[in-house]
C-alpha cells in the first residue's frame, strides 16, 4: 500500500485503510443496500460475488434500472440472483429479449425480474425449454405474457420435474392439454401448490362429499382458485356453514359443483349476510333456506344492494307480502336473480294483455323464467285464438307439440260440453277461474300478513 500510494506512507494503518475505503465507495454502497432492506449477510454475498469490483455492481444496478426494476427491488434482485454478477450484460440482454419475443412486454420485465430474480440465473437454453413447456399446452403469446406477469415464479422458480409432475396430476381429472393450458394461464399460482400437502387432502375431502371426478374437473375449470385454498381454514368452514343452514349432506357436493365460487367468498362478509337477507327481507323460512341454497347456490354470489334488495323491493311493490314472497322464493329460488327490467316487462304483459290476477303469479313464480317473445306471447295468442284459458303451470312448460296437444284436448272438451255430450274435464289442463280472482288472492295475502300463523298456513291456497 505504501509503494502504491507514497503520499500515505507517513500515515498509520487505520488512516490508510480509511482512505482506501472512502475512495472505493463501498460505504455509500453498503448504506444504499441497507436502505433497501438487505441484511449484512446479503450485502456481503453481493460484494463477494463481484470479486471486489464494486464498479461492476454499479453497472449492474444501472442495467437493472434500464429494464424497469424499481429501486426497492434492486438489492433483492442482486442478492437472490446467485450467478447474476458472473454473467455478461450480453447474456442478460438475450434473456430479456427472448422474454419480449414470447409475449412479456418490455415494461413488464422489471416487475417479472423483481418477483423472480432466479430467471436471470437461467441459461437461454433452459429458458427456451421452459417456455416450450407452456407453448405445448396451446398458450399464445398474450396468454403466456399475462401468466408470467401475474406470477413470474411459474417460469423460473420451480424445476421442470416438479412442473411436469403437477401437470400430470391435474390431467388425471380428465383435463385436456388445451384446457390445462387455459387454466394455468388464468391461475398460474397452481404451480406453487404441493401435491401431497394440498391437492391430495382436498381431493379426498371432496370425494367424501360425493363429488365425482367429473365434478372436480368442473370445479377446476370454473374456479381453479379452489385448489389453491387451505382446506382446514378456508374450505371446511364454508362446507360446515352450508350444512348448518340446512343443506343436506348429500346435496352439499352438488352445491359446490353447481357453483364452485361459493368456496372463494368470505364467510362473514358475503355468505352469512346473503343468508340473513334471504331470511329477514325475502321471507324465506328457516326450514326452506337450505332448500333454496341447494336449488340455486348462485344466490350466494349475488350482490345484496344491487341485485337481491332491488328484486325484493320490486315484488313487494306489486303487493306481494313478506311471507308469500318467501314461499315463492322457496318454490323458485332463481326468482331473485332476474333483472328488474325483465321482471317488469313480463309482469305488465301478464296483467295488461293476458288480464291475469296476481295470484296466478304467486302460484307459478316460474312464469318469469320463460321468454316473453318466444314462449309467453305466442302461447297466449294461441289460447285467445281458440277461446280457451289455462293456468300458467299448464300453459308454459313443455314443448310446442305438448302444448298443441293440450290445446286440442281443451278445444275438444269445450266442443263436447257445448254440444251437451259431456261435462268439461279440468284435470288435464285446468282452466283459470275468472270470477273474483283478485279479491280472493288479496284477502288471502292480507290475512297472512295481519294474523300470526303456523308455517303450513303461509302457502297460498290453490284458488
């Protein structure tokens, strides 16, 4: 040291060491690393990896900034990129350029490298092999780029053997290669799940709920997130909740298969409030709530403010009382999921054109499930043309051929009656009584609203 810097020859060792440290700039570099939350062992690892060439560290930081790695991630990338300092900038540019060609946008690369610095440790051949692994599943550039941006570890963190084993396990549910590719593009976090610790216990649990392999496949396709959830803390409590509200044990599996997202909703912020609303505002009784959810689990996904409350207010505005509405929902749970504008147009046609009483709607709430243009209106015109009347439950269900047969039978019965040959039969296609219909329905509804009564009296009588 004295020979290299003769001007320091007269100084002590500590003074000379202090001068060299200050001139090297290592103090500022260490302070910068500490400011970016690196530990001293990590800082030592970075300094050692550059063989004391601190200028190379500065050049690497400058390059990382050029690919949009943000300041708070620069130190982390250097610490976790084990062979990063030993690589040339030409090799690193090849890797980032290849990612761009595969669909990862240039301004995304900084985000990707920040979340998975191990990508910069791969050789170009290894990276091409991993990209081909996903391309063979039918992913295009847009899907691949979005997948890598959403979860960068899916490309550079796991070994190829681990990736292959997880793909083969998922294929055992009957998924095709293309379906699996779409699923991984949507939920790449599946690659982070352990087969032994997460998937196998979940599959065993679903099997005990009588869910078949095809049912599990549907759950995977519709809501892949389910296979990333913790069984004990997330899935099992929601299944117990469904059982507690009255969904039969043999029907819980069907609920999960019909509407898999129910397992992803928050129990206390979503599922419980919907059930409480159905019980208190929609008039569904405690005995019927389990049946309602089992028949239409999609109700659990509806917004209370924007969907359920609006539907309940509309039906109450028609003069349908609380308990009567609850019985209608129990008979046809999908009733609350229809858009109010659709409900309004069909109800206006029922009352103004068909001239039907409100009790007809109460008796047959499934009326709203039929198309106004293609089912309700054409069949009503047929009844008018033939001068006959039918209850809604006989008028709307069935194919056009079955409806035509019912109309023909009604016309023949009327002809025999007019000829005095026989009394009109009403068992096959009952006619809607036309005398005092609205009055009786109104009285029935008022009595149920005003007088406390038992559950079996909530049902609107067949008038």
